[in-house]
C-alpha cells in the first residue's frame, strides 16, 4: 500500500485551498459558472481543451467541496445546471487577482514555457 512521504497538513490554509482547487480546470470551471455558463456541455465548449469526462469529474469534486450546487430538471431531455454557492462566490475575487497576476506576467511566463518546450 502506498503511503505519502510527506503528510498532509490540514492546518495549512494553502494545503486546504489547493486540495479544493487543485486540478487543471477547476478555476476555469468556476470562472465559467460565474459568467452564467452553467450547463456541463456549455462549460465543455467554453473550456475546449478539456474533455467532457474531465469537466464532469472536476464538477463532481467542486460539488463535493460545496463550491457549486447541482440543479436537475426532470424534463426530456434531462437538463442539469450548476450554480456557485456562497463558498464558491467567495473565491471570485481571489480568482480575479490570480487572473490579473497571470496577465501582468504573461510575457515572462510564455518565455519560460517556450524554453521548456525547446528543452524537450
């Protein structure tokens, strides 16, 4: 059985935040839902690089941690939508700051990405 070499630290805010937000597309999914892109198929079109399966898995994790709520209408065809909870909405200012930081430092980051790809 696998045991971690470094134990999880449930008293560390960064650890807890990354436990909830870790995943390639979770922040993008939260951003999409905040823009009223609420159906899984719409989210998949909005984040075209992510597969529908990955979107659904990460939505399930966001649902588990209480950042989104799932609403299903018993119509044909079945209609499912996601909405941000208060906890999810509390992340929006933080995500906006991360977005701003990324845009402000885009040139340097793109250069480093290019260097990594050239080294492969």
